[in-house]
C-alpha cells in the first residue's frame, strides 16, 4: 500500500493510446452512458482522457485480463474517483485481501446458499403475491429493495425490523460514491458522514450484543476473529458496512432493471413465462445490459502493458465494467436485451481476486424473484418516469412507478 500511495497521479500519455473526450463524470454520460460506450468501442479497447488524467479500459477481453493483474493495478487507493484508504477487502491488496476474504468465504459457498434458498424463495413469493394486482406503486420500494435488504439482514443476523433504517443509512453512505470537491457535492458528503456515523453506532451495539451472547450468524463469526487476532476492530466495522451496502444496493437495481426491461420488452417476458428455465439466463443478461456498478478505479503500481500500449506506474485507471459488457467484439448486437443469449461471462461482478463475493447469492435472489414473477404476473406496466440516481459508479434505479398485472 505504501508503494501505491507514494506514487502520484502522473499519467503520461504515450502516442499509441487513443485520446478520448469520454468523461465518466459528465452529467449526460451518467444519465445514459451507453451511446458514449459505443463511441469508445469504435476507437479501441483502452483510452486515455487528458481532461481527467485517467486511463480507461473498456474492451471485454482487456478488462478481464486487467482485473486479474491485481499485482499491477492496485485497489488500495480506493475504487472510487477520490482516493481513500479503507481497511476493507474491496479496497485492499494481497496478502491482507486474502486474510479478510477467507473470513467470510464459507458463508457464500454453495452449501451455505442452499440452506438459505427455501427462506429466500418463501419471502420472494410473498413479496410478488402482495404486489401483484395492486394499484400502481413504486416497485423499487415495494419489491426490489425489500428482498435484498431482508436477505442481508438474515445473513448478518440482525432483526428484519431494522431494514428501514438500513436502507436510509446505506442510501446516505452511498452518497460518498459521488463526492467531488464542489459545494453541491459537500451536501452529499454531509449525508454520507451522518449515515456512516449512525451505522457505526448501530454496529457497535450489535457487536456488543454478540460479544455477550454469540450466535452462528456472520457477524458473530467475524467478532470471534477479532478475539483470535485475525481481524482488527476497525476492519470489523468496515467488513459489516461493506456486506450491508454491497449486499443490497446493487441487487435492488438488478431486480428493478429486470422489471423495467420486461415492461419494455413484453415479448421477452412472454418467453420467460413460457419457459421459466430461462430465468438464470435472464438474470445474467440484465447484469450484462445494465451493470449496477458501471466502473471502479485502480492505481497502477508498476508499468502495465495492455495491448499495444503501456499504462504507466502512478496512473489512475477506470475499469469500465458497464462498457465491457457491451463490447461488440464479444456480444453480437450488444445494445439489444435478449434473455436467450449466453451472457454468463459478463463482468458486472468484476473478475479476479476481487470477484464479487455475493455473486451467487445475488443471482439466486434474482432467479427466485423472476420465477415467482413469471408464475403470478401476466405483464408489467410502467406508469411513470423511472428515476436513476446521478451516481457515476453505482447506476442505481431509485424509483420505478409501475403495476404488476396479476395473471388469470
Ligand atoms: C465485490 C458487483 C451483490 C458483496 C464486487 C465487485 C463488483 C460487484 C463489480 C468487484 C469490485 C472490484 O473489482 O473492485 C455486484 C453486483 C451485485 C453484487 C452487480 C448484485 C447484482 C453482492 C452481494 C454481496 C456482495 C449480494 C454480499 C452480500 C461483495 C463483496 C465484494 C464485492 C464483499 C468485495 C470482494 C473482494 O474485494 O474480494 N461486487 N455485487 N455483492 N461484492 Fe458484490
């Protein structure tokens, strides 16, 4: 980490890398990045933005390779635009990354997920049953957010009744992903600090409860690791925060975009209803099409050759997952949503050592949700304007006014 911090943002530009005017922080790009991705693909898989002093990897193949090059492209200066150093697995390099990841990996293996599946299935069915035939409402608040929130509460072993606070605090904490040094942005920073402080208080109480009365949930296991010295108290807090936020915000958007896509493509929805076995493929196609995390950053800690260019040590690099998922060299007709294509090699969950720990859990939640949707709902009618959050990293669907038409 010291090596990474010692390097400055000097990002010299060799003549070979195409310069681009693509700006991930441009308001129009945040609102609809896909035309800009198309333009990027037409000029190559790797670019340099002089305006932002930033290297951008948008090619599918190149990005998968770059995600594996964690010894050259470090996460330790943070994965957001503003550099930060947090002691959590997402933003730390090996060997500490391995130490942290090991502590939770068993809770996400196929046996652990199989144990959770019947409960998740029951809750997903209940949510769809309660929403089907109901007058138009915001489907993010009614179905897309509650399922992942409930699953995250189960995983951490905290009461379901805390879900509302979770959503509020985690929304606030996420404002930090879009902080820039301008006055409007400082309001976001204020909300972020308030929410992280509230979460700190909340988790502190949860940790104390478990220290007195340990359970079998993931938080209790992590607390036990602080006692045997494999996790520090700071790391414990950031671990809990990461699981809470990573666990539900992205999955909420995944469920929301599935609803949105199926409302816009009734033929695709009918295909799913005719053959519910297509649910898993539909989930991967939705992840490919609308990656909830459009891009995370890295810092080059040594020169990194990629294709016929070299990203110099010290450079900031944007790993553009959302663009790679629409690379025409990999996906035929990439701007078309088609649930019967094989999109399982998309990069919406990243790749390499930081590959999403909850990928199979998120896939399972979405598959079960779709199965009940296809069974109980004949059509999805959007009744108002969907609202996207203006966050350049996490493309969040905040509101989806719509009605689920009950099947006969
Ligand atoms: C990492 C996306 C759901 C926990 C990541 C990364 C991505 C991602 C792109 C890699 C970041 C990088 O390379 O810098 C998503 C999406 C999800 C989802 C799109 C849902 C649709 C979940 C869930 C959990 C979770 C349900 C847990 C409950 C994590 C953790 C990491 C991670 C702990 C850090 C892994 C590491 O650094 O080794 N996720 N995620 N995610 N995700 Fe997810």
